[in-house]
C-alpha cells in the first residue's frame, strides 16, 4: 500500500531506492534509469486513522521520493489535531510534480 492525498489504485514507478508514485522522468533524463510500473492500492493517512487502521498520528516520518507533500496533505485535520512532530526528507526540484 502507498500513501497519498487520494485513495484508489495508482501506478507505482519501481527502481532501486527511488521508487515512487511520481513519474521519475528526471531520473531517466539524468541517469538513464529505467522504471517498471505496477498498480498499487493507495490510501490516505486520514482515512487509515478514521477507520481505525492507525491508533494515532503523533509522529509522522516520510521519505517517499517527491510525494511527501501529498502524503501529509492526506492526513487532513488529524495532522492539525494530533500530530506532535513531522520529519520529512525534501530536496529542491524545479520541475513539475505529478
């Protein structure tokens, strides 16, 4: 299962440690890396929390290859009401997000 701001089934781009819900055209262009694609179930942190799949969202840690913002957005009001700490890995990227 992957985490995002929308639930459903979405394509997941697989390659080593840079696998992501984001189409990594940048990696293909810069490093000539090929990605395989599989469909994965995607859920939001908010839905998982509301449905009892997570006991709380006290601490959220993300490192999900340019999709961190969307995972945090999917926490909804839970992030405002119960999250004490968020730790994310970010890097500047001047291109389009998908």
